[in-house]
C-alpha cells in the first residue's frame, strides 16, 4: 500500500515572512491524514517554514543539497545544515538543476546516496525534454536517469527513495502530460525499479508525476493506478490550488 504523497516545490519564490503566510493558509484548510504532504521552500525560508509548520504533520523539504559535509564549496548547503533546520526530504536532480545548472547524472547519484545515508528521503526527478520525446526516446532517457541516479545503491536504500517523473516540456508550461501517458511512463519506471530492487520492493516505492499539475487536472492524474502523488510547482504557491490537489489525492488507494 502506497500512501499518496503531494509535495510543493516552491522554487525561487517566497521570503521567510511570505512562506509563513502561505503555510498558515495551507494549515487552515489541511485535514487530510490519508495524504502525506510536504512543502519545499527555498533555503532562506526553511527556518520560518519550520516554525510555521510546528504542530502539523506537513513535512519540510529542500529543493537541492550538496553531497559534501562541509568545506570549501562556496554557495553550497550541506545535509547537516538541512537537518539542523528540520528538513526531512530533499528534491534531487530537478530538471532545472540538470538543465540550467548543468548537474550531471553522476553528481545527482552522489547526492541521492548521501541523502539516503543521512536518513533523509531523496525525491529523485527524472524526465525527458520535448526533443527527446519527439524522437521517441522517452523510455530510454527515463531508464538512463533512473539507473544512473540509483547506481550502486542497495535494494534497501532504493526502497526508501521517492521518484518524480517530470517531463521537462510539461514543467511550468500549463501543458500537462495526459494522465494515461504519465501513468504509462510511471509504470515503466516501476518495472525498472523492480529490476533494481525486486518487484515487491518496487511495489512499495512512491512515484509522483510533476508538470503543470493543478487542482483542475489533479483528480484525473491521481486517479491513475501508478501515479502515487504529485510534485507541484506553480500551483503549490497558491493555498487553494495546493489544498485542492491534496483533496484530489484523498481516498486514493494504490496497491
Ligand atoms: P510546475 O512545476 O507544476 O510549475 O509545472 C513542477 C516542478 O517543476 O516540480
């Protein structure tokens, strides 16, 4: 049984004070114990977000991390620094990190491994560009990113990862994948996880869809058997949208 999971990726939005306001609005409408929820504010808003989340079971996530513990890595943030702020989850390998900041599969693999070793949960993002999709390379690309991102991890470690399938052409464009199409790619990702970690374990791993999810299309996406939740960008910055998406995940039974 996989508990539905909805995470908000706030990207480079919200100061600390603004984060507290948004979290207060989300708290007011949030009652869903059947859905696991997380928000991922920018680093600078994590402390305020943590305070604003106090007393709820909404989890705190970060959008990125560096894999070294400390040292001469100007501008980077380490896992112990995130743990100090109460962070439990980290988005790793988001397509904006891959494409704007040039993160390689090798670096992403190091991050996933270190995040897991520290007891935090990585949300590993994979997904094809429009060009790759049009060239019919979606499955090969996704396979490559999953295999490289999870390279050299034990089956037990792989069992702790959350995957987000985010087609790059659907992110921030208002153009979501169709529910059936996203479900098909996610089913394929689950097959790959089965090869890596055994079918039983793969059946417990949550795989989210991300890319222009909003409260209007969430029910159809989340109604698919292999889509266990959503990684939400733009719509997670508006409480009524985010709450609507959480509600759409309520009652979802993934087995
Ligand atoms: P979007 O972003 O919902 O704004 O498309 C999703 C993401 O990048 O995680």
